[in-house]
């Protein structure tokens, strides 16, 4: 079985977790995506999340690989025809953290680095005195930019910090995470029954259910470069928050008791958010 993924330290660490649960040998295929090749252009200007997935998905569709490993939060809201995600690992730390300091200064706005429109909008909502600027590069590169003074603070996901054992002072942010943040997804071809059966035991049912809810929310919203969406299932509650052109449009919470399927739950929450526009 040929398994493809990016060559970053984080992607290799994620693949290691998948390998542990899979329990058998596979052939590793390292794939360089557009997002890896261009470390300077803001993600939004490159076409959004697909820059980390499209090249890998092409290799999967072509049959060069049998399984693709992704950070589920990096996958576009609409699934690629012919491909499916039926397997996810147990969710890792899904929180966002602030590294550095952003004390109020009446003369100079502290500079906060993040490449995520969602995080940008949430940070400005929490700390309206800061100057949020784009930052590119892998986790280690971003930490280095912080330490050399390019930014006063940066925002990073807890899952990446934990997986790479980066021990650094950080502050937990009280914000709703991205859809499927902290979830590792295994993508396959829909018609590849052999591979789908071979990896089925890797799936974590509880995380898969929550991921279906959050993905349904994302698909219903149909987010684009103007829309920043946060959505996270925690225990029996779905929290969701949306921003349009950086402006907060609404934040809602609902219980799953009212819905028969995860897709119905996520779609209903999407309708509620859209009704606030």
C-alpha cells in the first residue's frame, strides 16, 4: 500500500501516528504541494486551503498512491469527486494558542502573525489594538520568526505544538477552533474497496462523527475568501462562529439531541448562522 503525504516535520509526525494505529508496513510517498513550494504568498491569494491538498489528491486519483494523509482542517469544504474520507484518528489538541506578548501600547500596535482569516478575525475581536499580519512557513519557522523579533506574537494550533514537542510559553486563546482542527484524515478513492477495508480499523468512530458534523457545517456555509468560519463539536455541543470580511456576524451553540444524523446537525447550524447575515 502506497501512502502519500507532505514532507514537513508535522506531516511526518502525523504519518507516524497513523502508522502506529495501522500496524503494518507501507510504502511512503512524500509529495510537495503548492503550499510547500511557495512559502511567501498569503494562502488566500494562492487559492485557499486547496494549496495543501490538490497535488496530493491528484496523485491519489491517478493511482500513484492508495491513501493520502491530511490535516483535516486544511481540506476544502467540498469533497473532490471520486475521493472520500472514511477514516480519521482520535482528535488531538484542537485549541489555538498565542505565543509571545501583545500588551496594550498607545503608541505602537503589537504585531501578531497568522495566515488564517479565521484567526485574524478572532484575534482582532479579542484584542482590537493589535496589528495582524500574514506569516508563512512551517511551525518551527514561525517560532523562529517570533524569537528573532519579526512579530510580537504568533498564533499556532496546539496539535502541532504537541506533536512536535515544542515546549514554549503560550497562552490558551478563548476562541472557537477551525472546522476539524486537530483531526488527521485518511483519504482514499471511493471505488478502492480493498484499501478502504484494509484501513477501516484505524478509524475513531467518535471523532469521525464529530468531523461529519463540522464538515456539514462548512459545506452548508460554502465559505470563500470573504468568509471565516469556526466550528467545533465538544461533548454534545456544536459551537460555531462566522465572520464576513473580518466582521463578526454571529456565534451560536446547539445540542445534538435534536438531530438524527451528524449531517443534519451541521447543516442546521449552518442555516442558523446564515440567517444572521
